[in-house]
C-alpha cells in the first residue's frame, strides 16, 4: 500500500475511490475514449406556453447568476443534480473582487463579512533560482462556500426563484420561441420555492419531466455535456492537474504562497505549489501544466509526488500531519475558446464557456470576475429578445488578454518527449517576476490575479529581453515558432482592444441614446474591449 492509499483510506467517505474515479476520467480524456454526448437539438415546432424566463443547469456556481437575475424580476429555475451545498474547503479570492456581491445587492456588508472565513498576509512567489517576491492582499481572503451558497440560495428563493435539487439535466430541445429542458427527477427530489421550505421542505414533485424557458444557461462546469457536444470530442489544448490537502500539524505560519517552485523539471513536469492558512489547518496544493498526451501521469501518481515533497516544502514530518481532506482535480483549457454553441437560446457561463485563463483554475474566481457583466448582459438580451446564437455569443466574447496567456502555459510546461534544461522554467519565471517587481504594483498585481494588460505585459517583455536575454532565447524552441506567431497576433489584438476601450469610454453618452437592441450590441462590444484588455481590473 503506497502513502496515498494509506492516507486517503483514513479520510471520511470514499476519498480514494473518488481519486481513482477522477483518474479513470483523466485516462479516457487522454486516450480520446470519452463518449460524445448528444444532449441538445433543434425543432421547428413552436413550443407554446413558456413557464420560465431562464433555466440554469448547475447550481454550485449557477446560484450566483440565478440569484442576481431573480432579484431583477426574472422567472428563474435552477436545477442541481445533488443537494446545493458549498464544499468544506474555502474559496480563495481578493477582497476587492468580492465587492460585486454588494454592487448587485446579493449580500449585505455584514453577510459579506460573515462569508469571509479566513484572511492572511503576506503571500510569496518563489523559485528554485532564489528569486522571491512578496505581495499583500492578493487571494488572501478565504470565503466560506457553505455560508455563501446558503445565503444566496435564501436570497434566490425569496426573490421568487425555484430550486430543483436532486435533478439532473438530460437534454434540451431548442424551438423557435423557447427551449425545452428535459430533466431526470428521482422520486425523492424536492422543489424548493420559499425560504421556509429551504429549512423544512414539504413540496415533493415526482412527475416533473421538463421545463420550458426562453433561455437555458449552462453552468455545469468544465465537463458540461452541452459544451462537450459543441466541441465534438475536441481534446483539450492544455490541462492543469491539481492535488493537495487540508491538514493540521504544520508549524505556525500566517503567510501564504501564490506560486512556488523548489524543484527542477521531473517526470516531464514542472511542479508548482500554493499554500493558504485555513480554518481546519493549512491548505497546500501541488499543480502542474501539461497537454493531454496519453503518456501523461495519473492524478494518483501526482498525489504520491505531492506527499513525497510536502515535508520539504513545508518543513514538517508527514507523520505529524492530521489530514482533514484531500483535494484533486483536472482543469482543461482549449485554444478555441469561449466555446460556440451552434443553436439559439443556450448560453454557457463560467467554466462551461471556457472563458478562463489556461494558467488558472477557473471556477469561483472566474465566475465572480464576470458576474456583473453577465448579469447586465443577460438582462439586456432577455429584454430585447436577443437570444440567437450570434447575439448570445457576444456575451462570451474573444478576450485577447486571456489568449496571450497560452504562451505562458506553454512556457511553464514541457512536452512528453521534449528535452530542455531542468532549471529552465524556474530561471525564466524567476527573471520575469523579479522584473515585474521592479516595474511596480501596477504591473505585478494584475498579473497575479490573472489579468493581463497591454502596458504591463509590454514593459515586462521589454525589461526581460533587455536585462536577461539569456532567459528569453531558450523559450523559442521550447514553445515553437507556430505558438509564437499565434501569440503575436493576440498580443497585437490586446493593444488594439486597449485602445478601443479607451475610445469607447468617450462614446458612452451616444450609446445610451441608441434604440435598445442597438444598445445591446454596442454594450457587448464595449464589454469585450473592457474585459479583453484587462480594463475591468
């Protein structure tokens, strides 16, 4: 029995079985043997009676957008395949990013303070070559998912939203006047309609088979069957594998790690680490970037590596640790993103859309960043009946500031058969971060929060090329000329979007006077330029 089996078998639930189930999925993804779902289609028949403005599939992050839209007066149904409850592990985010919950009226000041479970400062960025940078107030807030989701659920129900728990998405049929969402509902499923029912549900529905709405929002995550069908079996261009745990027994440490590497390349992977103080001890992660080649390692192998290196990373004997829970997952990313849904009336949001950076984990942070933009955009789309596939695609636009990060993903990973200096990635990142630190917070802080801006990126590239040319040249054969050419196009677009965003600010008074439908299209262009240039930071 290896160390992973020993530790995970002692945790509550079937944690080891969950890891191996995830590994089976990862193996099928690498080998291209995942079945291709067929879950949406079109019909020329008129649907007739429409019961809902919006049906949202996927409750964990769907409740965010659901609560915001219900508060605006829309009839919203939210379906969740299990019980809508937050995980025990905190979500880490920066304080300023949480202000959107206040702006949208989803949380009061006191509720927001209660949702914050942990805070820490400072945070470290450190590499094997000795480079070290310290920052404050970045990803230093740990949000309690249980309290946050319970509060949003209560607000959602109070605003008239309907929550269907233990209800699975089965398929969707898009009609000219609406979309029929077919669901699977076991006999013990419940529909929660009021806050009282949230605490003492009495309304049990066993004959529900479909919901009819004007718009279907897909919030089912990276492996949404809708997104999988739209991508037609496309393999991810990149994958981030993550393993970790929350444990007690570490030496007292109120600081965190955002990005740490203390080993050279091994097993054709560069290992990176994160660490945060948590309510139940200390959370530590090992993560690495790669492609989906069949020869890539399993999650269980990576977990064994995590346990092997954890004592060196945190300066602790593994036998002193009391593990509370294990964490593991895989986060795919696609160059062709966001995904395009080839039918009307279906909108992917969050990880389903693929609008996250290939060097981030997506999830909570990505949803929060776009929550206000999506809420306002969906409101305008429904008010103007702008629900065609082309109109909805504007709500998930191309963002060059995300597209340029593909070069970073490639520079932080190694091909299965590739031979490079074992210390190359550490040396490159160390040099880049030292340069950003000297350029100041306006360059460093946005980058650490997955916001790339043209000015900051240009300054960093110039400084690194001039002061450390020896670090830049080895990257060219590592990433390849086609990747560099592709990156250059997105870099030029990033500059263009930055200029367009500044110009658009001057034309806002004109746009406000346009007819509603024209205003919808102009607002979406402005949003694309703003978010695509990092102007939302």
